[in-house]
C-alpha cells in the first residue's frame, strides 16, 4: 500500500514539475474566455480597429467597409431575440502562395458570450464562401452576415492571426456600435 502511494505521489510530482516551465502554453480555460483575456489586454492598449481602415496581417490585407444592422438579407430573417449584422469586406492577398480562407476567419465576440459567433453560411454569391483559396495578388469582395442576440454591449468583430503550433499573433478588434 505504501509503495503504491509513494509511486502515485512521485508521478504527480513529475507532472507538476513538467508543467512548471510551460507558462501560458497550457490552459484549462474555455478558449473563448482565454481569447477575451487577450482581447482585454489588446484593447487596454487602445489598439482597436475602425470600419473603413485597411489592416495588414502576415498573409493578407482586409478592410471592413461597414457594419450595419439589417432586418433581413437574401430572404433570411433573424431569429426572435436576435439581430443580423451585414459586414461587407475586401480581402487582398499579401502572400506568394494560396491562402485557405473562409467564414471561419472572422467572428463576433462580447464579454457576455461563452462562444464565438461565426458568419452564417452563404445564402447567395455575394456572401463569403465557407472555404475558398485566396490566390497570390488576388483581391476579393464579399459580404459576411452574423446573427447575434439583441441587447449585447461591447460586441466586436475580430480576426486573430493563428500560426502553426497553435500560437496566436495579432488580434484585430473592430467595435460594433
């Protein structure tokens, strides 16, 4: 019995020692909660995006042309208690290879949310495809449509650079007024 307890304590000690140097690499938090902490630090530095301004990431440039509340889009209406946001965007490649892109790149978030809000899958040819390849030198223009609960304060449109190995780069946060 003593030998099993000693072995268990030794195993636990090894686990804690191996985690000691990991810093922020290991997180047992919901990813949206962790992202909000990063965004809070990002916004505390007064670095926020603006509608109409062009931002350059490692792979592409993007401009959010507007963010407007709409009652419907392509015959789609928001569910009760929700609001639609129409977001026209221009994306220009800044990379020498094709870049996998799609509706998963941009998302809405707010401090009250437990999960991100992703764009609605395309309803017509004007909307951003769920997946597409942005070719070198190519510029595309699409509409993204988001459906969020009404009455949300501090709603933001976000893009976060994600690198291989799970490391995040810059976060671009555009407040929705």
